[in-house]
């Protein structure tokens, strides 16, 4: 028993860089308090003191925000970081040196009084907010990503992410999956339409720039001549008189009218 308690303390120092001293760990880590309260409650539960075990479990939940059923089996070296909102069901089994972050649920999927909660192998890390639901095993040295929902068995040395949880890596190698018919991963049609319009605008701007490059350069205007003024050819005086009746006499105007 005392060896298990020492391993629980050692786990805090090994996996939390914020842990600075033994008094700090003993008095300021609710995860450690919840684990030790559970170990006492579990002893009562297995020695026919079920009400006392359940009462101690309830007291631990009130003090730490972590709910661990007294029937659950926890291995040595368990580290619960932050802890708030964790739920560990009655038939759960947790191996050695497991790390659990806040908001994790080890839940059941059956109303029968049988094994209905998961079995967690040694050296497993369960990220914050993950849900492991059902009477299956999570293999040793596996990692479950934050927010994942795991509903089927996980092989050893695996990484699981997503909803529902899928194995993405195993034994350090990426796992290739077949065709994914998950409708939630379909492309956004609105974003696709906007991108098409932006591509079309870019093509039109490129075409316009090419057309401008084909135009001849504008002709230079003399600096002493205002731009836009057109000069007429000078008309001889005789032609001006002939063309303008107001310059003619009375006889001339009559002849012009005839």
C-alpha cells in the first residue's frame, strides 16, 4: 500500500513540471487527493463496506470534482492532472503509470450489471475531454487525443483522435484508411463558389494587362500647344470673301443669292 502511495507522488513530479515541492503536491493537487480517497473507498468496497466506500467516493467528488466509483480498479502511478469533471465508472480498470487529463469520462454503454466500462492498459495517456465508452480495452502505450470519443478497442502503441475515434498512428507509423464517407468532412459549397469567383477575377485582370501591353504608345504633344486643339489650314483672303456673304456688297449678296 505505501509503495503504491509513493508511486502516486512520484508520478506527479515526473509528469507535471509545475510541481516544485512535496508539501505543494500533498496539499495542492486534487487529482492526488481523489486517487487516495478512492484507494480507501475501494478497500471498503471490497471488504463488504459498500455504503462506507460509496460515501467516501461521494465525499471525494464533493472535495475534488472528480468522480471515481469505489468499484473501479486503479493501478499505481496514476496521474490525474487538473482533474475537474473526470468520471470513472464502476467496472473500469486502469493499469500502471496512466495519465488522465480534465473532463475525461470512462463510461459504460449497458444497463446490465456486467463489465460495461473500459480497461485501460499501462502507460496510456487520455487527453482532456476524451470519452472512452464501452467494455473494451485500450492497449498499453496508446494515446487518446483531446475531445475524442472512443467506442471500440484500441491496439497497443496507437494514437486515436476524432469523433468517433480512429487510429491514426500505430507503432510509430501512419495508418492509411480507405474512402471516408463522413459527411461532416465535405467541402463548403459557398467557400468553393467564392474561390472560383476570385480565380476568375484573377484571370480577367491578367487578360486585361496583356491587352494593354498590345496598345501603341500615346503620341507626344508639343509643349507650347495646348492638348486637344486642332489647327485648320489657312484660307486665302479671296476665298474667305467668296465664302462669307457678309463681306460682299449689296450686289454681291444678290449674286450670291441667285
